[in-house]
């Protein structure tokens, strides 16, 4: 299995990084985790074929995680995609997707796709299987707008990937990421504790209990990006590939 960071930036393009989007591939799986506003150009820059993606998991409805979908869906329509596509995310995803489609491309939400598109609302702590991918969402804490907010534990081909999504520290990250082969965690600030986001120092306090086999930091603000050379952990960069 491999995961490529298509984008690992925050909402504001800090460090010139693209919005959040991870591409996971294995022998029988090909899916994205999040699809931020800049994700379609970021996929194309890496020569990743959007047509081959079977599943897109969405953590929450902030634009840097969700707003790439209208571009991707319209591109699929014009590229005459035939492969079915599943988009799964928090409760309310069907209506939020329609709203963002309409806001960005008027009438686009009324277009019937040439391909089979399923939009699936997930329930926290209920595992759903999509082909060879088992997905368990966990509720996380990220403010008053753009939710519900989900972290994911994704199991496929004998491997487990966990992604914290955007969140302040919450105990649900422990079962979500415990022992995962790869844990991708937000590290927005180094040691500053704020609402709605995770700092590296807070994450470190809980790492022993989570005990992931690998940790990669993502969604870093300028505060973290300025420390990149000094961190004791692997930090994501756009285009980086992790094999696990
Ligand atoms: Zn974000
Ligand atoms: Zn967010």
C-alpha cells in the first residue's frame, strides 16, 4: 500500500502547499481522503488519474477539505468517466455537496452524471465497507461550522491508516489511531494550545498511548513550517509518498 500526499496544507495555502488530499493505492484499492479546493490541479500535477479513484472520504465541510469535489465531478463528467464513484462523509453530505456545486457552478447539481455516483453519509463509530476498504469514522472537535467532523481509521489489505482530520485534542483519536501502520495527524501549531486545532506538543503527550507504527504530521501553519528542519517526526510535503 502507498499513500501520496497530494496536498498537506492548511486552509490558507501556508508554505505554498495545496489543500488537504491524500491518495491511497494498493493492489485492490484506489481512494482519496479529503478533496480540498485545490485538489484537482494538485492531482493532475502528480499525474494521478482521477478516473481510477473509486472512493473519496471527506472529513468535514470546510473548503480546504471538501470544496474540490465540484471541480472533480464536473471534470469526470466532461472526461466521460464511466467508473462508479462513491463519496462518503459526515451526516448532511448529500445536501452540502449540492450546495457547494450550485455555489461554484450554477445548475451543476441538477446534471445527471454519466457514471454511477453514490453519496453516503457515515455514522460515527460504525464501520462501513466500500469494496476492499473498511472505514470507521470517529467524531472529533473542530468548532461550530463545517461539521460534523470525522477522523478516520481505514483498513485495507491488512494495513490500517488513521487520519485525525482537523481537531483539537480529543480522546477519540486514541481508538481511531491506536497501533495504526500510518497515523497522519494535524500539527497546526508547535506548542500553542488553541480551540479547534491540534498542536504538536499536545499530540506528543498522547503518542505513547496511540503508539502508531508511523506518524506523519500535516496541516501545518507557518509556525510549524518554520520549524521543519528541527522536528523529531516526519512532516508531510506535497507529493511525498509513504509506503506501508
Ligand atoms: Zn483544514
Ligand atoms: Zn477545518
